[in-house]
C-alpha cells in the first residue's frame, strides 16, 4: 500500500508540472516583466515589424498594456506618436502594433460598420439640400460615428480588462456579432439611400457621398484634440500624466516604465497562475 501511495504521489507531482500537461499551457496567462534592456519602451513596435509570439512570457502583459496604457517610454511626445498609431480610427488600420488586441481586421470591419450607420443620414442631408448641411453633417454623421467607434472598440478589447478575460471567447463573439449585424443593416441602408435619392437624375450617389466623406473627415481631424485633452483619464494627456505619477511613486525612472510593471509582479503572477478560456 505504501508503494502504491508513493507511485500515486509521484504521478501527481509529474502531472502538476508544466511540462507534464503542455495542452493546458495556452490557457495560462503570462504576465512576466518585459525583457531588458529595452523594457516596456522596447515593445513600441510598428505594423511593419514582427509580432511578439504568443509563447512569450510577457505576452498577456503586452496585450493588457496595449489596450490600456499611454505611458511607455517616459517621453511624452514619443508616447503620443505611439498612441496615435494605436488608436486613431484611420491611421491605426495601417500603423497599429502587430499584437494589438484591436486587430486590423476589426478596424476595417468597424470602418464599414460606421459607414453603414451614417449612410442614411448622409443621403437625407444630400436630398434635403439644406444650407445648414455642415452642421447637420456634424450632428448626424460625425457624432454618431465617433460614439459607435468608441463602443465597438471597447467591445473589441473588453477581454483584456477586469473579469472579462475569463470569458474572452464570448466577448469576442459578441463583438463580431455586433459588427456583422451593423454590416447587414448597411445593406438595408443602401436600399433606403437609393429610395431617398430616387428622384435625382444624375450623380445622386456622388451627392450622397459628399456629406458622408465630409463627416468622416471631420471625425478623423477632431479626434486629435478631442482624445488629447479629454479629462478623467479619457484623453491622452490625462492618462499619461496619471500613469507617469504612478510610475514615479512606484520608484521607477521616467525613461523606464518597465519598473512600474515589476512592482505589480506579485499580483500579476497570481493572475498568471489562473486558467481562462482565452
């Protein structure tokens, strides 16, 4: 009996090791510190660079930071340029980090979805021929486009925040369903637009596209001051200053925010030991 217990305990120890059950390694969150000497600033990659492999010991830390952080290198201007590459609704489709949880595919789908949402108001503005078309474009195209973009991208990165990482596939499926539903609605909107402009004899589609493109352009341009100066950590400056103060309070240097991450390694290691369905 003693020999049987010894074999059982030995088998239990073998099964408890990571090498004994490699099939479960992909369910484990990895929040190790970033490699030196680059640290966190060394993770500021552009779209043309090679992505970080999923097997990297800091992979999930990178996803979390890409979705939430504005403070990377300690240089405000450099971090802002990186921030624009990640979050601008148009430039981000081409320049975002290769590992960003808000993928290029999702950004393109979001662009199509926003076009579908604003197509009918654009046709109505074009058909009305109002002298206040610019103001109507801002109210009915630019503002709804901005709000829809924020909601859809929050759904896209929800799996990296709070308890949502425990049900990442469900969150991702909901985001995809929302985008596809809006795209389907876009087909209906196309027919509605055609009906609204049916009396136009020539160039009616170009007439509809004018307020649509104008609204998108206004949205892309106003994104810079809006998401630069928003308070309460919603804008870049507010969030960057808050995270910089956290880094300095944690004993890190301004040029090496990776030290701030190492201060929370104990809590991250607890999260890293948990299993999730991502």
